[in-house]
C-alpha cells in the first residue's frame, strides 16, 4: 500500500457525516506534491479522470443534511499506468527514490 510503481493502483475513501446542528456543504480537495513527475492519474468513484488546477484537484462537493444518519463517501482512485514498454516509467521505477505526497483538505460551509 505504500509502494507506487509502474502498473500499481489504489483507492482511498473519505466518509463525511454532518454531526452539527445545521445543514452543511463539504468541498473536498487534495494537493499533490510530485517533484519527480511520476505519471500518476487520479479518478473519482465514477472513473472520471480528475484534472488539476495547478497542483490542486477537486474530488467532490457534498451536501450534508444535519439529520442524515449515514455518512456520505467520496472515493479517490490513483493509478500509474504502465504497458511494459515506456523507458521513462522503467527509469522512475528502478530509481525508486521519488515520492508522491497527497494532502486532503475538507472545507465545511453552513448551507442555511
């Protein structure tokens, strides 16, 4: 789960639940630090590729009702596609010293 290499992929799920006394909206973003330019792609639960604004991606916006009993989930998928022939992927994979850091931010806003 901590290794990123050509051909690997993974998933992270974030559960959001409103335990406050007002309806709320949550906007989930994540920032990627990828100094080695590893060609990792990010998609949402539907498989739609997420496009960055700079190094910030928006995973989703969720309306959270104050009386909801269940949490709402957002899923982030990542993948380093590899077809077995790309010299850049092979070089990065062998090097093995580059890292990717993903920082998730959730901003809650009162709706009413």
